């Protein structure tokens, strides 16, 4: 695909990279944005939760290891609140300017963590998102799939409140992502167990080949 086609294809598109903790999505978001910029596609990257003053405060509440009492329902509502703010303040304006918005996590995370692993229910999370977000589903979601051993080796020694949850919880998070990818449109799964360059190549191949429905 030449640069002009790629530019047309990705301008004003909403792309999400998501997956279990330690899947490498933050690195891959940066590399993808860099590559798209080199192809002439104007991009903006955001992390969810975060990247707004309100969202960063909500993120601190969510990830503070002292907040062990937080219920799954409270998690769902706080993640969704940060996301609604991020859409309004940052993503919608970027898309209006025909930029390609690349997100580090999105609704798929709430489905996998709180909906599936936390037991809130994937359908219940989606219902809430449909009622509270203007664009619950991105144009494309790429799930970076890793096993627990690989992700544990990639994580830092001081886990945040979500990373500190049990092995069983994180196993279910992975299953939740794969389950969601099977049932949702515009979801692709990449094996992210390889090194950074190998995973990047796989992502770029999908980005070049995928068609939007
Ligand atoms: P991050 O460090 O990858 O930015 O994500 C912060 C943590 O929050 C990570 O452990 C995953 C978790 N999380 C959820 O549990 N639900 C969500 O909806 C999102 C976006 C993240």
C-alpha cells in the first residue's frame, strides 16, 4: 500500500492497542505512531485511563495499592468516567482534525478486567459504555496476547493495585480479551510473546492489510 492510500485509510481513524499487563502495548503504541507519522499520517497517542487532568486523578485513585477496598462496580464506573472525559477533551477533537488517534487501552480493558475477570459481566460493561460514550468501539482494536509467564517477566517489581491482583485474576483477564476478540467486529489478535521488533512487524502487517467495515 502506498503512502497516499495509507494516509487516506488512517486519517480520522480511532485505533486501540490493548492486552494483559506486560503485553508491550505502550512501546508498540509509540512505534506505531512513529511509523504512521513517517508514512505521512498525522497521529495523536493517548493512554486510558489518563491524559486529561481529571483522568490522571482518577487513574491515581484506581491504581493506588492502598485502595484495596475498591469494588468492581466502583472500578467500572471510574474507568468509564476517565474514558468519557478523554473522549470529550482529547480524542474527539483529534478525530475532527482528521488525525489518527492511537489509544493505549480502551473499553476492551474494562470488558476483560472488570467485566470478565472481576465478574461484573462483559455485556453489562458494554451496556454502560453504550449509554455513556459517544463512540464505544474504535475502528480497530489490536489485542496483544501474552501468557502469564511472559507478562510477569516484563513487569516492574512495584505492582500497582491492578497488577497486584491474583494469578487467577490475570489468567481470566487474558481469557476475557480473547473471548471479546472472538465476538466483536474489528478486533484482531497478535501473538505478543516475541521481541519488540517481531511484534512491531506483525502489527504493521495488520495495519497495512486490514480493511475497515
Ligand atoms: P496501564 O498501566 O496499562 O495504563 O493500565 C493501568 C491498569 O489498569 C492496568 O493494570 C489495567 C487496568 N485497567 C482496568 O482494569 N480496566 C480498564 O478499563 C483499564 C483501561 C485499565
